[in-house]
C-alpha cells in the first residue's frame, strides 16, 4: 500500500478508523515511520468498550501500543519507538523497520476558519498540516478510510491515501471465477498424453501438459464447442498433471435435488460441489436471482433428510439492514433472526411444495419435517462454538470482514460442511469494498485447497422482470 511520491522517506499519519479496521496496521508500513495524533488516542479510548468487532480491534491496538511502550523512557518515546521488535508477534506479513511517533508536544494548529478545530477530523487535519511544516525531512501522508476526510485533506493540499493493505486483489474482476473454458481442439492437443477410466459409475481422465499448471482443485471445466462436456478437477498429483471427473448433469429431471433441477451450466457445477461430501467448503457468488440460496438449501435438505450425511442445517447471515434499522426485535435468538431470513422462508416455500396432489395436509407435513431440521443462528454467538456434522449456510457473506469469516469457518468440527453465499456488488458494511470483503478473501485463499470449491453464478433465473432490472437499473 506504500506510495512513494518522491525520494523522501514517509511519515504516515494514521486515522482512527484505520486502526479500528485493522489492529495490525501499525506493523504494515515497512521502513516508513508512523505518527499517531493525540486525537486518535482519545477516539480509541472512547471506542474500547463493548463486545463489537470494532471494540475488540481497539483493545488489541491498545495492547500493541502498550507492548511497544513497555519500559520506554520519555526521551525514547520522543525519539520514536522502533516497530520491528513486535512485528513477528503481531502476526504481520512484513517486518517493519520504521518508528512510531506520538504527539508529545503542542503543535501550531492552523486551519481555515471554515474548519473549526473542535471537530475531531479537523483537529486531525490540522495536526497533519503542522507536521508537514515541522518535519521537512519527511513526506507527511494521511492514511484514512474516511473518504470525506481525504477530500478535505486534498483541498488543504495534504497528501492522503486510503488504507489498502487489506485488499485481496487490485481489482474485483481478477477474482477467481471457479471455471475455465477449454479450447475446441483440447482433446486433439492431449490425445497422446490422455488416460481415461471408470470407477463406481464415474468417468475420470488423467491429463498432462503445461496448460494444467493454471488449474485449481475443484475447478470446473467445459469445452467451448461441446455443451455436453462438463468436468471438475479432482486433484493435481503434480503441477503439470491433473485428474478430472465428468460431473453429474442435474439438468435432467431424473437427477433433481429435492425437486430442483439446474437451469444452466454454472448451477449444474454448483450442485455438483454442494452434493459432493469430499468438498467441505463451498463458495457461491452471483447477483440476485441466480439461485444461490435455493441450490444450497435444496442440497442441504437432501443430505440431511435423505442421505443422513449431516444432522441438521444451520442458517445464518450478517444482520446489516439495507435501509433504516427498525429497532430491537423481541423473542429468542431464532425469533430475532427470523425477519432477517426472508430468503430462507421464500426458498422453503418453493422447496416444500407437495408433490402428487397431496394438498394442504401434505404441505403442512413437509413443512414440519423440514423446519425441524433447520436451525437459525446469529453470528453474534458463534465465538467458542464447535459444530459437529452440520450443514452450515452463511448468507450475505459479502458483509463479513476477513477476520469475521475466519471466526465462523474455524467453528466447523468433524463432518461439517460450510457454504458461503453472497454478491460482492451489494456490500452494506462501511469500510468494506469488493476487494476487501471477507468473501473475496476466502475465495482467493481457498482456491488451492483440495476440499473446497467455488463457482460464480452468471445467469439470473428469477424472472424476466428481475433479469431486466439487474441489467438496466
């Protein structure tokens, strides 16, 4: 994230929201120095109480600072504390050789009259402006996740940058899609180095060659000119060798999953991942109406109620409202979560339609059977839990940070499958973007693992109205 505007070493002035977002931020500036204004320490102190993720991050920052200042004298603090000595224990990917400075003396704060110094952001700007005049040996740069503060800094002529060290990718378009198109002459190219066999009714191919190097485990493959060929990478014994397996065609009526059939290629790949017990972690990305929740729920019901692979389905999601919050909700944990589970209820209505004309009695019996094996849980109570033989569906996962995603996934015990659903184009959490979302993070980090799978659903199947709205609006 380091931008060098000239040959001078940098002095980065960190805003409070950077430390709230990433407690290890002070260790991520390599050889450059860091300055913490007194107003930042005051804001950290005001935000340390509570059980929220922000409060926990603030307390972690305070512990880091306390360790850095342990046994330091006033003269050593004024000269700047070396940061590198704590980098390893801070779980930082880089070793910082810079120094940490605090605002230990009064500065000549000079701001235009239109920016009153009593406002915390303006006090922060005034401190950075004064530093740029007194620390001429350094290039003073503000680092903040507050867009408006960066705008005001630019107006005042103070260099300002966003904190982007938590970005998984430079561009969301570079995110792994989970599938790859093979050229039309693929079989001709590998005819001499091709081995095929059948096992338990499944067809496998062993393929060798340099183009296999770019494949990932569970990656979906299809031929551009042959719609009948669809396969997945089972494993890669070496960098230039891969074993692929032809997938089940869930578009056929006889291969339905709880009465649901795939309507396009991506949905077919998704059902193959969801129904595969060897894949413990599945991520499904896609816009509204692509069938993420419906497919995940249908596959879960089959594996819980018919195949007994899992004991029950656990459904959870982040409680971030789209509009104004409606206030506190009464009832138990499950009753409080029910208003957030509209997607679950809508899809259950589709999946519990009785077959064979059994009428309302059949519908009621199916509803009772299904609801007894589905439990709604809140993410707020996940810490410390261990889920054994569960089928966990995490909806709206794009609103989770990387740390929250880690907290949830590490709850999985033996025999548990985790399915994460989301649309990174619809993020409702402040300070998260398409490139910093926890969903983007896990898609990128899990793509090399044999027991994980990912697919991006491309085509909406909700209605022609929804399809047109997603394109035109």
